C-alpha cells in the first residue's frame, strides 16, 4: 500500500542521505506501479497527486500518463480536476496522448457544468498543442459566442489567444469573437479580450489597417479599465 502524499513528502524531506531518499522514492514508485495495474476510483486521485510530486522531483513518470488521461475523463468533478492537474504536469505538447486528450476536451467543452467547461478552457489556454488547438477552435469560438458566464468568457478569450498563436491561420475566424469580449461589463473579460485583439494584430499585420477605425472606441474601453 502506498503512503499518504503528506507522509511521503515528509519522509523525503527528512531523509538523512541521498541513498535513503532514493530508496524511499524507488519503493514508493514500485508500490504505485502495482496499484495502477488495478486502480480503484478512490485510489487514483491521490496516486496522481503523488506522481505530480515525483515528476517535479525529476523522476520519470511516463508510465502513469495513461492513468492521468483516464482520470481526466472522469465524470466526477473532483477526480476530473486532479486529472487535469496531472495531465498539465506529466504530458507535453508532442505526446501521442494528445489525440485522446482532444476528445476529452471536446466532451468537457460541451458540458452543461460551467466548472467543467472552465477546466477544459484553462488547459487549452495554458497547454494546448497545435493539434489540440485545431481540434477545439470551432467549439471554443462557439462557447465565447453563446456563453453568458463571465468566468467562462474570460477563459475562452485566453484560449483564443493560445489558438491564434498555435494556428495563425485561424486569426480571421477568431476575430469574430472580439466585439462581445470588449463589450463585456466584466473587466476581467475585457482585459482578456484586449489580449486577444493585441495577439491577433501581432500575428496578422493586415488587420492593423482595418483596426485603425476602431482606435477611438478602443481607447474608451481602455480608459474604462482604469
């Protein structure tokens, strides 16, 4: 049976030598591997938190990535949140598991629970690979268009920033979302929308001529933020 996370961290910190620390890590990793062969719903979240800690220490945790994807797809919000944390830490943009992650993201973006939608948008805005951004771009634009939740809109705007940076050819379609973001009464949404506009202008210089006519109202929006 694996140790509790707090106990494991304390044992690592209190180890009196590098050899003892290595022994504790190897022992715990062996127990985790054994547990992951037949993981229960209750055991998987604390194991993933422990793998995150081990990854931060520099240990190889690639063998636990599939379990993180499985947890990410959980219908339980608290387990899903741990899965997203693990995916963010354990998997990079070039990993083959990004295909599975894209499918999970699309499912979460279609959720009626705004907290789940926000989890997916946060992941996209921080860690979305080129393939993921291509796969979710249309859905993210639809969410920004239809959503009335301010937290979702803010995260959606930052997801658009990531999408435009990863897939520059999508700037043209993303710009249709700017007006709603900039006209929001929520300053967080407006600031995120401003970031999206600036990103689009940096990526697509041809938009600058068109944007000149919007300079006066845009200045008014910036003044309102102060």
